[in-house]
């Protein structure tokens, strides 16, 4: 590998989260949506501390440049949190006030609010409060990302005590609303507790009250070769997750040093990252701010129905005539639900196979699979129990399916199955006919409402025969090995041929460029980290291949560096929908190859997951996908370009304004209405 440079993945992710936060400052975005972007930023940051900060701390102990990265991460987060407060206080709260909506944020309660809040406290809140004294024998264990108040008290004898008081936001809404004289006042639960501390600590004087939060490591301790019942082990580990090591102690900036030191000592937080915060924590709860007025949210974009779906025929007969592509959330995901619903009751359907990574909380797809099994069909489901933060939900559904007679397959401990594929085998006369789905996103009707993804319906027997081979392999619960006899020719499968084939596709463009032929690569994905593939893109750039990348989040490739990547441009788009679909386009001397798939180019996707990418062969579908990507590359409203330091740079152009997601919706609407 040449002396190439790579940007740090965690600093790149923080850059992305900063881009999310800046949407809250975008005056072209409706007010409530701007507030939600602050919520998403806050939620993302909590996950970063649960998942990535433990890794940075571990690297720090190894030396090298890890300490510098950790410090840069801390500095970046501090800057972003200051910016967060500035946007909220100086922009969003005044705009709410102009609409007679007053979020009481670190200011005294108006009299009408104080009276209503006291009544609410006595009737609802008080029952959930559990003050814990922090004395010499204290063994209090603060829960992960729970809200607490540190309360300093002194009694009539002059004795000082320190208490930890829970804010019961898991049991009660975070916000309480009071309406009076045409005005709406919104109060945080934290402040309702603060205003009524005299009711909790009777006979004591309150000397101080300060908010804190502890974030804990979210990694499950699963052994690579665990040989027991994986579902039981996952259940055991989930019970321990919120007992993980503390990775961040977030505390109120107003807390006196003496009080801070006492809290750190009593709660055994000496080895935790100390982070100065504001008066309030868990501002991800802003997502549920109880306001709704005209013009405060995005205008609705009703999902577009596909043609031919309203006929009397079944989905399978439509698919056998022609491949179909659904682009969510622009187009109606109901076709996917219909596919499984019809298969569940079709007497000619004999077998159903599917991979499930993140299952919807009330999954219609899983209910259809349960019905299919009860209707006598052979149903095999590969359920990934290790999908982080979805383990409990996936486990719940796996048990229900197993009880209904579905054959449940779990991946091996150290290997996640991230592929999104499904296969239905139908008996027609003497033939077994295959139909199937291959997708870039999870089979999840909830996320399909706001994730941009692509679902291919196909009856291509050669392609689906390889999908069947994949399910045969998954049922063996083995790790892919170099000697594994399964040979995929049409599918790209991580652990088998995915990385090798992408290298070959890039090499072909390099060869064309060196021979003076047109060459180009366009890739859209969520994350780009894996150095073998990045190095190939650098090599292609040096050979003169024009490369356009749309990378939503982590990007370790440094674009525009002379002598290394001057032919590479990287775009990042943050908008109303989460850009999630992975698309790979290779020029191939004008006969372009288009691939879709589940795989980002991350170390985890390439080396520790089962991923599937698949070719698009239908000319009309290929044309449509290229049009979608072209609009994304031309976006100069919601897109930014990344510079060689991975900073988000606004696009300055005299070209007409292009808002890609809006234009994609218009395009798909005009095609099918």
C-alpha cells in the first residue's frame, strides 16, 4: 500500500454530527424540524459516548497518536455543544415565542405555570421520586443516560447532606404543557422537580441543585466462539448492558468544585470522561416537544404508488414479468408488505426465506411470516440478534416466530448478518419458481418512512439461486473461509468475493483511464473507512479516473489532495430523509454497471459481516437510479462538499437551485401518477 493518508473515522463522524446540528440553524427548514435536528444530534452524541469513546480510551492506553485523537474529539464535542446551546437559545426559542409558544428554559416560572406545575408535581411526579443520600456508605449506581439532580441540603442543626434525586423521565413525559390566555407554556420535568424540592426534603434548606448524567459502555461481552444458546446469552448480556463501565460524566457547569469532587468519589467515576454541560441533559427528548402549528413541520410528501399494483393480479405474477424497484420513502412500501402477505396465504408457495437485521416494533412482515408458518409453509428466518440497540426487539420476534413453527437461524457470535434478502419458492405445475427481494435497507416498515433505500423485486432465477445458496450457507452457522465451496458469480457477498470484486471493478476503470478511454466511478453509501478500497480509489484518482462520492457519515478518504486524490469529490447530504441506500456505478467504457447493496465500505462490513450487493440488469431501473444519483450530485441546497480536512463546505455556485430530495420526489411522482 502506497504512502496514502486516511482521516480518523471518529473525527469524521463528529464532523457529520456537526452537519446534522447545523440543520437546526437552517432558516429554510420548518421550525419544529429544526428542533428535531437538535434532538438527533443529542441522541447521536449519546451513542458516540456509549460505543466509540470506550474505543478511543482503549487506544489512548496504547500510545501512538490515539491521545491526540481523543483530545481532538473532546474539543470538537465541546465546541459543538456550545454551538447547540447558541442555536437553541438565540434562534429557536425566540422563534417559538413569536408563535406564543414559550419553552421555559432556565428562567423562572410565570405564576400561572408555577401553580399548575405544583399541582402536577403533587398528583403525578412525587410518587416516582427516590432520593438517595450520598454518604460514606453510599453504593448508589446511576443508570445509563438517566437524569439525576445533585441536591445540597442543610438541616436546622447546620448539618450538610448531599442527595441524588432521580428525574422520572422514563415514567412521565419530559414536557408538561400549560395554556393560558392564548399562550402555551412548556415546562421540563426537571424544573418541576427543582421547583418542589422543599416537598421532597422537608425541614431542610436547599443550598444547591445541579443536573448530572452518566453514560455507560454499550458493548455486549459476547465470546467469539460462544457455543451455547445465543438467544439466552444475548438476554443475559442485555440485563448487564446498563451496568457497563461509565464512559462520560456530564455535569452542570454551575456545580461547585467541592460538590463535583464529592459526587465523583461517591459514584466511583474517577476514570470517566468529565464533561461540562448545561442546565439540562438528554435534549434528545426535544424530538417529542408537544407543539404542532401549521407551517412548523415539513409539508407532507405522500408515498407514490407503483403502477400495476392496483390490479387483481398477485405480486408474484407482476414480478415474473419484469423486475420492479421501489425507492423508499418516496414510493409506497406497501408493495413489500403485500409481497409477504400474499406469499403467506398462497397455497402454491412452499418455502420462504428472509434475513432480518432491525425489525419494526410492530412488524407486519414478521406477522406475515408467522401466518405463513401456521399455514404449513416452510419458513426460515435468519435473525441477527446482535444488531446494536435492537437486540431485545429482535429477540422478542425470534421467540414468537419460533413458537409459530418458523425455523430460526442465528449468526455465529463474531459475525453479523447485515444482508437484506428474501426468497419465495412457489410450485407452478411441475416447476419451482423463484421470486425474491434484494434491498439496501432493512425489511422494516417503520424506518422505510424516512430512510432512502431501494428494494428490488426480481424473478431472475440465476440471481435468486445464489440467494438460496447464501441461505444454505447461513443455516450452517459457519464463518466464511477461503476454501468455502460456495462460488458466488452474480452476487457480491462479504467474506467470499465482495472486496475482491470491487477491487476488480476499480482496476478496470484504472486500466481504461490509462489507455486513454473514458473512466468514472460514482458511489453513494453511508460510511467509507476500509483502507484497501480507499487506496484503490486513490490509485484510480492518480490514473485520471473521475470519482464522485456521496458519503453521508464517516469518510476516512481525504479528497482533493494533490498527487493523491485530486480527482475525487465527496458530497454529504443531510435533509428530511436519512440518506441510506448504497449505490455503486462504474463507467465501463459507456456500458455502465450499476450495483445496489447492504455494504458500506467499513472494516466491520468487509471483514466481520455477511453483506450482499447485487447487479441491476433492467435498463429502465438502471436509468432511474442514475437519474436519482445525478440529482443528488447536483444538490446545492442541502449538500455540502468535504474538503481535505473533512470540513463541511457549502457549495457556492451560480447554477439553478437543486434540492435533490424534493426533485427526486417530483420525478418519481411524475413517472407513476
